[in-house]
């Protein structure tokens, strides 16, 4: 993208990329203040993988049971 419009800096593309992310990814990627578009992309991928693992754990996790009351 930068090759096609060198007047726009890396910050512009990072900002556009982050603003187009899913709501739950945006704050995490922003928190790390990526300096390159490639870094922002990697952070988004890591957060997506983390979210998927968390969801999988909740779907397949053991059900919670209370001990019998006395």
C-alpha cells in the first residue's frame, strides 16, 4: 500500500487497520502501540488465537458443580 501512495505514512495504515478490526481486538492491539503495519497484523493474529483458545476452553471445559450441602 505504501508503494502506491508514498505520501501516506505507516501511521495512517496502522490506524486504518486498527479501526477496521473487530471490537474485541482493537483495544489490545492499540495497547501495544505497534510501530509497523506488520507488527499490528501479528498482534491481531495473536489476540485472535488467544480468543479462540479461550472460547474453546469454555465450550469444552468441565461443568462446575457445587458440593452437596449438609
